[in-house]
């Protein structure tokens, strides 16, 4: 299986050898991206479901059993996920395919689903178990909707218990910025002062077309976590405008389109440079690049900004996520709020009186 560009027809072709007939088969696409997605699915089918390449039986003969894996692959094809999303799906669905992939989809029972749930709960964090069970539930609903199986009661999915990470302090942020290379400095600024998700989903796809220095805004394209907001606008602080102007001048001189780049090429990962910067900064505790975004939210909440505004700036569909991840900041605000109340009249009563110094004994006459 491989991909090639056919100059004569101006198309991208995916080709492979059928494991049953031994003949070369192929499919053409108008662009490379679609060809790469199709090639990824072919590789997966050859490895995990070679039966899907078996030639169709003549009409009138018994049809091949529709397995869970076959339905899963059909779902991926219908949704047209990106190559990266397909890879993530395959990782999350690996256990299900290895255990039940060859089973007839119509025979999948509630007991099977319960067994999968117990496996995930026993071997994964609740957040991971939640994510993987949601994918399985989607596949089951997809199969029911297409008439491949009868409706089945899906087990209750456990609520995710997300870990709370302490974001970097201002002192830690300054230490990292001091030793960070230029491209990592941009990552730090965009994460800590704009709340952009660090990674391919948001930050690494930002271009200068998304930066409006006249209106002083950064337009962040959503990461598909909020379907109601394809993009959001985050204002640029006045003290950062000069930095953006310098960045823009540097990039215009080199002809670079992407905001985050290294040697003029788009950045796909900062894992190595981030670890090196933490080492040079003398920071030994675990701090993730994603914690820069948490710092953004934490500082806004701690400064008294209303939760709804913070949620919009961070691209959350509702404040619920903030209430989950930033509860320790909320607790601090609750304490400050209570302390701001007027002094209680009871504090003047004897029960609240401070201990006084014992009276001195009279001197002997």
C-alpha cells in the first residue's frame, strides 16, 4: 500500500495488493490529504481486517457476517476524519477491536459492553475510560441507526475525574522565558496571555492572517471542542503590541506565514525544546506546555473576572469546565469573599474578646 501522484490525470492514487486475489487495486483522489486518510484506512484494514478485502459473493449467496470492526471502519470512512484523528481513534479503540473486533455486530450484548467498561475502569484513569467508552457508544449508536444491530442499553459512562495541575507561577514563567529559544518564547506568550491551546489543534495553525494589529486581536480557530464557536477573538494587551510588531517584521523579512515556526518551517511539536528550557531554568517539577493555558485561566479567575467571560476567552462552550479545573482558585475566591463581609457584632461580645494580660498583684504594703 502506498500513495503516488499521477501527473497525467492530476490525481493522487492509493494502491495496494488484495490479500485474497493478489491483484493490484487502487483508488484515486483529487488531493493528497484525502489520499493520505484513505491510505491510513487501507493499512488498518490490511492489518486488522483482511476479510474486508474478500471479493463480494455473487447475488443469491449468503452475505459475509458484518463484524464490529467492519462497522467501525465504515463509521470512520463516513465521518471523513483527518489522518491524525483516525490515529487517535485507533489508539482508543485498540482493546475493543482485539477482544470483540471479529464478533458479529448483531451479537454484541449489554454484557459485552459492561465487560469493556469494567476493563477500562480497572486499567485506565476515569478521564481515559470516559473518552474511550464515549467512542464505543458512538459506534453502537451508529450500528443501530444503520440497522446492523438491535438497540441495546449502554452502561452508564463514569464521569471523568481530571487531574488538577498547578500552573506555572510568574517567577517560573519568567525563568523559562529567559532561557527559551525564540519560537518557544512565542508559544509561552500565546499560551499564558491568550489561553491558546498549545498544539496542532489551535496554536500551531495560527498564521499572520489571524493577527489583526489594527484592532489588536488574535483570532483563534477552535479545536472542535465547541461546535457553537468555530473561532474566537482574544484582545492583545497594550504592552504586547510592540512584541507582535517586532515578530511580524521578522517574519515578513523571512517570508514566514505561521506565527509559530522554527527556521521558517511550521512547528509540529515542542516536546524537546520545552524539556530543555525547563532544565536550563532549573525547574524540576512537572509543568506541561498546556499548563500555560491553565495559567491564563487561573490568573483571570483569581483577578475576579467573571466565569462567563473567562470561558469565552478560552473557547469553552460553558463555564462548567472552568468550575471543574479551577476549583482550587474558586475556593480562594470564596475565602476572600467571606473575609470582605463586615465584622460581626459578636466580635465585641466577651465570647470573642481577646485574651488580656492578667492584672498585676498589688504590692505588699
